């Protein structure tokens, strides 16, 4: 059964909620994206005035980009893979280190149709949210559907998770 895609209106409303939550707390966001290829940043910047609460997005699709732009350690990638809690934690930390943002979210996953394994099948996505005070939350999700569906679900999960982290912390 195909996974129903979120509507443009749903994504816009979710990004608006993220913006309002950040603005109320006087926080700014940076993203570090792999499998979504900048889609989270795109949805966020669809909101007029998002420059008040969105600083920048890093699209680090390759391991070399994760290392060069975010400071992810080569040993982390060699030992755990780019799709791991360890990698997204370092991606989020790097987004905070290389930006003036107060909050970072990071995603890395296997959108398919290739690249999966028995340990990490297609649809496996790791997400991280980190605050400049050091609070870090990571999680692993398993999404169904084709490449587009996995990426869309990741965008939604990243923004919903950010709202959850902000609500718990502030």
C-alpha cells in the first residue's frame, strides 16, 4: 500500500509551527541534511520571514562533505556508518559549531531503492536534535514506501521532533 504524501499545506503549516516555536524562544536553527538533500531547509524557507529564525542549512550528502563541512570524524563514519546515531549527533554538533544557530537538526538515512542491508534496510533514518547548551536527542526511524515517501516522512519527522525537543526544554 502506498504511503500518503503530506500535502504542501501540511508541510507549510508544520514549518510555520517550527518558526513560531523558535521565534517565541528567540532561537535560531541550522540544519544538517543528508538523505533529504536540503528538503527540510526548502520547506522552512517557504515561510516568509524565516530568516529571523533560520540561519543556514548544510547539505552533506557524501561522507567527504560531512567531514569537510560539519567536522564529522572519519572514524565515526568508518566504525558506525553515515546512517547512525553517532553520525547524526556529530552532524548536529557540527551545524552548531559552524553557525551561530542555537538549535540544530540533522538527518541521514537510506531512502532507497538501493543501499539497504539486513542491519539497515531501506527506510532506515537517523535523526538528531541538538541545542547549543549541549542537549542532544537522537532517534532511529524506519519509514515505508519508495524513495520519495521515505524522504517526505523524514522531513516531517525532523520538524515534529524539533517541536517536541523545544517543548520539553523550554
